[in-house]
């Protein structure tokens, strides 16, 4: 198995059969080599830098009903909230003083946040913080909406494709959502000049190794600047409450493979990874990740952005998460970069 890691390191690609073999390899020696090769490549382009993205969870209302998600529309016991413009700006102010130079506004697909409202918020953040990147993660919207928000000052957009295999996409989503539209949104965002992030959950119910190869092939086609992957974690009030979650080992293997296939990509060690293992994010950083996304949302709404069970960082103030992450990053051998963190 180590020869597959070396081939991937040398050439940046493998055949489908080789990728499948590496994804499923439960081989400690190969895992160690993958980790060190992934780290070598991340250091080549980014040194020891880890970029911080301040995550502001602007709404827990969602019109969609994705089967895995704790804030899906039919989750009756989900607590709903939305932040006001003033609250969002206060998060940015706090974040800026903590050294964040990227703000990520993420939320469910909430009709309240019309294009006019988003343009107003984005323009104000752009005016106040000309040196910061503005990232959006608001799901599927129209081309016109993406265009207007870009014009108002947004730079980046995170929209995980979730599953590039039609068969798996169908099992994870209700009939009214389509993979075709999801992909179309991603290509539109790219055309409009956004830095684009795609990605998927690792170990989602029904996911096979062929599905994961299909995800990697789709990422090769899209060539996004950012790739967000994290383990699937069940949420107790969804149809997938009793399904198994994604594992640390599989997530780390995929992170390492992604770093070798996409040497300059911005790759977060996600909160979900930190949720399934106490040192998950540190291990992610040591396996090619170069981004972390501390939570900047007001503490009183944190628990309500309840995507999966036992989510970490729901009781901490932004400054506490910032301090905690700095210690974690440094303990893993890396340094916090107080900059926008654009792709190398
Ligand atoms: N509404 C936007 C969208 O659909 O892109 C952004 C918010 S959505 C909640 C953010 C991401 O959370 C999704 O892309 C999904 O991959 C992840 N997510 C949702 N439920 C999850 C779960 N149970 N375990 C792990 N990740 C989950
Ligand atoms: Fe939030 Fe550690 S990162 S408490």
C-alpha cells in the first residue's frame, strides 16, 4: 500500500482501482506515510501556516429537508433563530479584534435573507473591513443572487456538493433537491469569480468506496479552491438517527489523499472532526489541513445551530475558541496566520 501513497505523491493521481484500495486500506504503515507526505506537500506551499476563518452561523431556519441534517425543515424540535444585521456586525467586530481576516456567514436556506438583505449586510462588512475576505455558505440560490452578493463584496462561497454519485445523492436528499442543480450552482459560482469550496461528508449512510472515488473525480473536474470534508455524525431527530457515523481513520485517509491530489487547496480541519475525536483537528492539521474555522456566533444561539449530536464549541465565547485553537495549532507544530489566507 505504501507504493500507492508514493505514486499519488509523485503524480497527484491514481486509477479508480488504486484510489479504492488506498481509501479502504487499514494499513498503519501506509497511514503514517500518507500523513507525512501530505504534511510535506502542505509545508511546501503554506509552510506551517494555519488560516483562521471566523464562522458566523446566521440562521437555523431551513426550507430544505436533507435527511442527515439536524436543522432540516421537518425537525420539529429544532430551535430556530436568525441573527440581525447588528448581531452579525458585532460578531465581525469581535472577530476582527481577535485577529480574524475572513468572516464566513453560514446558515440554513432561510427565505428571510433575501438578496437585498444580504447585499446590505455584505456591503457594510466590506466597507468596514476592506482587508478581510467575506465567505458565504447559504446553499443554493439563483445566478442573479450569487452575482449581486459578489458585486456587494463577497469573495468566496462554500457549497459542499455532498455526494457526486447520483444514486447516493438521492438517498441523502428529498426528491425536490437535485445533484444537477447543486453542481450547476458550483459552476456558476466559479464563473462569477468566487473562490469556491465543495466537499462531502465521510461515512454518510449508504456511502460506498465507489461513491468516494466519484466525489474525488468530481473535485478534479471542478478544481475548487477549498475542499470541506468531515465525518457524518448522526443527529437524534433525523431519519439517520440510528446510522453509524464516519470514522476518524477514514476521514484522515481522505484528507491525506485530497492534499496529495490538490496540493494547494485550502483544507479545513472541521468541527465535526474535532467532535468525533478530542484531538481530531490536530490530527487533521498533521495530515494536510491548513484551515480551522472557529465559531464567532453569539454564545446564546450556538446550541441552536444543531447540525449533529454532541457538536463541540457550543458553550465557549469566540475568544475562548480562538485561544483554545491557537494552543491546539501550536501543539501540533503549526502557526496561526492572521491574514486573509487566499490560495497559494
Ligand atoms: N445551507 C447551506 C448548505 O446547504 O450548503 C450551509 C449550511 S449546511 C448545514 C453545512 C454543512 O453541514 C453541509 O454541507 C453538510 O455537509 C454538513 N452537515 C449537515 N448535517 C451533518 C451531519 N449530520 N454530520 C456532519 N455534517 C453535517
Ligand atoms: Fe472551541 Fe476549543 S476550539 S473550545
